[in-house]
């Protein structure tokens, strides 16, 4: 009876009454195994792991229910690592796990991003023939998604005998969060799952996928689906709509939806802040931040990141420094995104000493942070600083990303370090498993062309695994101008014109090349032809702040 009463307390979340029942059990001379298991479960669900553990330790002959209740309590209360330790002790005690135990352990692996442990559990599930269990397969799918292993997640998903809304949405979320929006949308639109009605999380996720693709038409279609399903009142959906319209440059629509939200949470404000900053409406972003501070929820670390981005956009170091002060006051500097945004601010505004101070004070650095600092040295022409810091990054065991190699190759280009550039370029694929992108090929061509090795640069372009774009040919052409090699320059421009015959800047390039070689008549002929065709190159502009001008 006592065991049933405790279970009723758990169902109704009446933990106070459950504690009184515990006292009653003690008064009548203790509790049997069933009651003690129920007590462990109750205290764990109440978040009182200390009491749960005390009861657990007193259970004589603990069975699978005892272990699973305690293990589940650890995982549900954010102590996944303790849950895995308990599972190891359970195995040492030769207590065979139940299907619920296995699902809980896999959930712990998800929480810890423990791919190695998760794969071990997957192997154990296959050996025991438990893949048909819906709880276990859902936990495995979630684990692979959270670990970013989408191929493994897809394999688990494809093997499922029955797919419900939760499993379908989990896979869509996985694709979206791991930068595969097209796959997310394909799965959403797959006719095999036409009988599944999407919920608010599904709709918010595919709106996010549309935002990643900057596909306004698709985003509007999904907005229509949300209206039909009556999901537009859900906070997660309306926030996703603001984000989608803002990222797709429909800022007025984003603003309209934002204005219609009666109870805006911090995510809504941040979505609108991000939208303004991304669309170069930086003054609007800063005004919105001020409004948020006065009458909205307290700005969080992400709000400060967007405000710093707006400061960079304006080139205003003074405003950026005020947000640095705000971040210090509200203890946001421990947030790696805030610190990286500060690095970006000081680098872009030419304040390298302040950028280095921020970098040195960071307790937690990732590859993005290192690359931001390396890029900062490169922007200021400090090639030695860039290369030294790249070496420090490797010594620190940080795996460089593609941005780091773009920065370091650019540094080599501006300092004429041809041999070093070749070594760095070759190491990308050989040592770091990074496939060079068009940017890296353009940097490498720039290195060779600036050094006057134009024949080698042309051979390098011809051997590229993809067709060279205008950035590559532009780098080659710059070298031709530097070394007055008209014949090579003409070849570069001819090839660029085949790629983009409608671009006026290419004709300006060839006109400038003729001018730099004293061929005035040819240069003027190109300009006259451009006027006849209505090809006009728009002028560039720059932004100079008050402290960095």
C-alpha cells in the first residue's frame, strides 16, 4: 500500500506528502525494497538527489529498478557523468540493465556529447537485439544528432520500423542544427511522412532551415502552413518567424511580427537585434538594444554579441568599448561568444593591443577565437604575430579551421613567404583533413603572383580540382599588374569574362591593366564600350568611427 501511495505522490508531484509517508515508514520499522525503490524515484524526481542517494545506499540487494531509479535521477537533474559512473557500478554488481536503463544511459551520453560511450551502447543494443524498442532507438537518434554524427543518425532513422512526430522532428532538428538545411527541408517535405502533422518545434525548425538558406519564398510558405495549423501563437514559432524574415532581408516583415508579440522574451529581442545587425541597420540595432534595456527583458550575452556586431558595422570603437564595459558589469566576459565578438571589434577597429588583452584574459578558447586573433595580426600587417600565434595554437592542441588557414596564407602573401605558404597549404589536407576552398586557392595564387611566379600560378590554377572563379583570377591579375606582365593579365581577364560577362568590374580591371602599361587608347576604348552597354561599376565606401579614424 505504501509503495502505491508513493507512486501516487510522484504522479501528482506532491513530494511533501511523500516525505511524510517516508517518515511513517520509518516509524513502523522501516521499508521493504519496493517502498525504498519508490522513495529513490520520488526524491530524484523532486530534485533532492542527496536524499535519493541516502535511501539508495540503504537498499539491501539492489535490483535493476533501484539502480535505474537512481541513474535516471542523476541524468534528469543534470548529473549525466554521475549517471554513467552508476551504470559502471551496476555492471560490476552483475545487475543486468533493463531496456529503460539502456535508454537512460544513452540519454546521459547525449547530454555529455559522449560519442564514444554512445557508440559502445549502440553496439550493446544491437547485440541484445533491442533496436526495435522505440525508447532506445529514439535515444540513439537523439544522441547521434547531438553529437553531430548525422550519417549515423540517418542510419538509425532509416532502420526504424515506425516513425512518429518526435522521431521525425528530431531528425529535422539534427539536420538544421548541424548546417544541413536542405536535408532538413527534404525530410519535412517527404511524402512518406505526409500523415504526420508537424508541431510547433517542427515548424520553428524548418523556418530556421529556410533562414539558413535565405529562402524568403520558402519561409513564407512555411509561415502559411503555421497559420493553417494554428501554430503562429506559439512563442518558438513567432520567434523563428522574426529570425527568418530578418535573415531573408525582409526586415519590415520581421519588425511587424516582432511588434505584434505581446509578451516578448529575450529570444524575440535577440532575433530582431540580429536581423538589424546582419542587414547593416546598425543604428536601429543599437536603438533596439537601448529599448530592450529600458522596457524589455534584461539583455543576455547574445544581446551583447549583436550590439558589438553593430558597433563593428558602424566602425565605432567608442560605442564598442561601452558594450565592453556592459559585458564586464554583467559578468558576460566568461561567455566565449562575447569575448570573440570583442576580439572582432578591436581587430576591425585597429586596436590590436586591446584585442590581445581580451584574448589573453580568456579562460576558454576555441578555434574560432584563435583564428580571430590570428586574423587581427594579419589585418594590421603583423605577419610575425600571425605566424607565431598559429604555432602557439598548434602547440595548445587546437585543431585549426579553414578560416585560420585563410588568415595565415594571406599573411604569407603579404610578406612574400612562398615556401611557407606552400607548406601550410599542403598541410591542410595532409595533416588536418581540411579540403581547401576557393578562398584558399585564391590566397595561394595571390602568394605566387605577388612573388612574380606567374607561370607557376597559372599552372596552379589549371590544376585546381574546380573551375577557378573571379577571386582566383583577380589575385592572378593583381600579380600581373604588379610585375607588368600584360600578356598574362589579358589571359586572366579573358577567362574571367567567360565566367561573368555581365560584370562591369572585370572590364574596369582590363582598362586599368592597359592604363598601367601605357596603352591609353585601348583603355579608353573599353570605357567607351562600357558606357554604350550601360555597364557601371558602383563605387565602394568605408566607415570610420570616432576613435579609429
